[in-house]
C-alpha cells in the first residue's frame, strides 16, 4: 500500500488489482486490473508506479484509473524491484 500526497490510499492485491480509498481505508474501490501479478507499488507526489511481473513499470497520474507503460528502450522487463526518487 502507498499513500498519495492528496491523502488517497492505493493498494494492490495478489489477484492483479489496484484499489483506492479516499476515506483512510474504510472503503475500497477497484480501479484497475493488470494481466500479471503486481510485484511492487510506489508513489511520488500524486503519481503511482506499479512493477508488473514480466511486463515492467507502469505509471498512473489519475489515481489508478489509467496506466501507461514506462518500458520504452527497456529490453528485459523481468524486473524484481524499483526505487522512486
């Protein structure tokens, strides 16, 4: 789980889904589902980054509703961890 600077909580589960909570975790809304397992979920400011098994790194700028690939020129997408700074 990670928290955005606007207070929204973002959670990933083992079934490849992204959930958000706008009420400190009292209620969760499913926002997106990936094809593969989500290895890691991090945020910086209000941007969410997800590391997806064998797919690479993806970014969302709209609280997890839409995701874009950050894998241009990345030939090996078998990544096991990421650091955001």
